[in-house]
């Protein structure tokens, strides 16, 4: 059984009156009417259970059952749906009437709680001040679970979320049911003529015909000619015929044109020397000088000679006159920049700068180990790379602000790809190395072989020290693609009119 406490409509409080004489009956206006609410019931229960001010029960009164455990706020709202609400139990008010008619008013601690608000008929006094907040009560037991509410309206459609990563490829599903037949399509075009089919089997023998009748004359009469039959198949190739007799000899043809001159023949071997002729001349003139013979072979190197004795030291010369002042020399650069790094791992990934994680020199900190160098000032720079190639072909390029500057291809196993360029960069420009794809990324590093990337500032455009107000520009954005480098202009192979 569950209880339900119904609150009273108002609360009235009458100020305390001075004590009356014993002959005066106990005034009814000194009793305080309390509203029967959960807060008032809790306060009365606390007073009745306190050992210091416990109220005695009058003899012969009706025993009021203790309040049921549970959430009183829920019992104040609703009854148990499984059973009807309980009927209120009225206490015995005769004891309260006896206390009211007593010659001396009893103390408030001996008045039962149900006698406090039974005969309060006086006028309400002024509203008192708000009392202090009471101590927090013990938490009530959880109430019974309520009925499921109605389904709410669908909310507004939210913004589409970020595109998620591609999921794993699922397994092939079961074969679905056959779909409905589609609508009849339009009439198609006439197809090409098909190939001739195979010869069919012979048909069954037909029934016997009617017996013939003998004509008037027994002479045969030729019937009409039948329809021409189908052409027969081509017969096999015949044997070659017998050779015919040779024909008569033809007349002589005209003389042909003269052919081109043939190549000169191979020179013949040198002939033997002839017999020396007899010379009977004694006063003949001298012959012409013969041609100079070929130079002889180089002789062997001679022995080194003996070292000569050192000469005497000369006297110190006089101080010369001061020379003319020269032109001003170039200014000393106020900023320096250089780096040199080694490849960290072999076969780098494409579509991104090649990382050189092992730093050899980067005192100014302008090189990022991720593989990107950023120019600190406007000026002329020198870049070079020396890359070991192993196991794969290497296609590597030097990129400036997402544009390829130079590219190198090395197909030799255990080879070396090298390049050096001079570039003019603006402040904030970026330079890096990049490979073409995963097939042509044969950049290699090991304990016995290294791949390096280096660069330095040759000279700045101005010798002024950059001020702190000169901030770096915004980084350049782009796509790390291999792209097509602008090649040289094609050679003009068409001869000009002036060319002989």
C-alpha cells in the first residue's frame, strides 16, 4: 500500500500570547496551523522522532502507521497504478479536546502532532521572515520507471561530416535475385548476313506415288526440260601440262645505255726493285733533295744530374714607395647560409620532398631535415647533389617552388647521379629533391655508400643586414607532382635558302 500526501492551501501563524491564569481556558489562537505539505510533514516527523522533544501518544488514540519508505515527492504526484488509492485514516480528536479544556495549558512538547492543526480557527498573523535553510535530507529511493514518452519529431539535418578514410575492401556478396524484365527496347538495325550453315541430314523417303497409266501410243514422248540444277563444287586441280616446243630465236636487241663508272680497284702489290743501271756520266748535275723521312722513336730518359751548390743570400732591399690606393672592393656579406645533409633511408617515397635526416652542416638552420631548403634573403645560390644508385633505376629532379629545374636519370647499378646548378632565389623560396615514382626511386644509402644534398649562398643581392621587420613571406602552396620540365627548343633541320 502506498500513501499520497495532499498539501493544504495555505499556512497561518499566530503570534504567541502572554500566559493566562489557571482559571482561564487554553486559548485556541495559540495553536499554529501548519500546511500539510512534504516539507511540513518532514519537519513534524523529525520532531516526533527526536529523543529530546518526543511527543507522547495519548492513551486510547488510534495508531497512525509510519510513513512508507520511498520517494514522497513521487507519492504526492501519483498513486500506484496497480491498486486504488488508500482511504484516509482519521485520528481520535477527543484527546485534543481534553487538552484544550485543561485548566493549565500543557507544554508544546506533550501535544500530539495531529492536535497542532486541528482547531486553528484564528486569523492569520503577519508573514514571518524566511527561516534559514534546513539541513539537506537523505536522498530518497529511486522511483519507479515511468512510461516511455512519445517519439519526438525528427531533428534538422546536420552538416555533412568530413569524408572518412577508404574502408577495407569487403567480401563479395551473395548472388542477388533476378530483377524484373525491363521495358522492350526499340527495334534494332538489320544484322549482317550470317555464314552458310552445315548441310543437313537427308530427309526420310517419301510415300510411293500412284501407278502410271500407259499412253495411247507406246512411243516415248520427251517431257519438258527441268529447271537448271545448282552449280557443282570446284574439282581438284589438274596435272601440269606437257612442255611445249621451244620458240624461234628472237632478234638482237638495241644497245643499252652506258652504266655508271665503277669504283677504283684495289692498288696492286709493290713490284720488285729493278736492276741498277750503269752510270757513265761523270759531270752530271745534282739531283733534287729527297723528302724528309719520318721522325725516329723517342729516346730513353737520361739520368738526373747532380744538384748544384746553393748560392749566397743577397742583401735586403730598400723599402719601396707607397702605392696608389686601389678601387673599393666588394662588400662583405652580412648574412651567411649553407647546408649539407645525408640521405636517411634508401628508396624514398614519391610525390614529396626526399628527406635528408643526417645533418652534416646546418649552422644557420635554413635547411629542414624533411628535405626543404628555404632562402633567407634574395641572392644567388649554389646547389648540388651526389646520389648513389642501386638495384633500381633513378629518376631524380631538383625542384624550385614546385617547378622542376633539372632532372637526372641513372640506370647503372652501383652508379652515381650528380648535378650542380646556380639559381637566383627570393626570400622564402623553397628548393628540394624529388623522385619520379616507386619504380624509379633507386636512391641508396648504406655503411659504405652515401647520398648527399648540399647548397650555399654565393652572394646576396644587397649587403645590408635584414631588419627584424623583414618577415618571411607566406609559404608557397602547390602540388608535389613530377610534372613535365620545359625542354630545349627543337633544332631547325630545314635548310635556309641561302644555305648552299
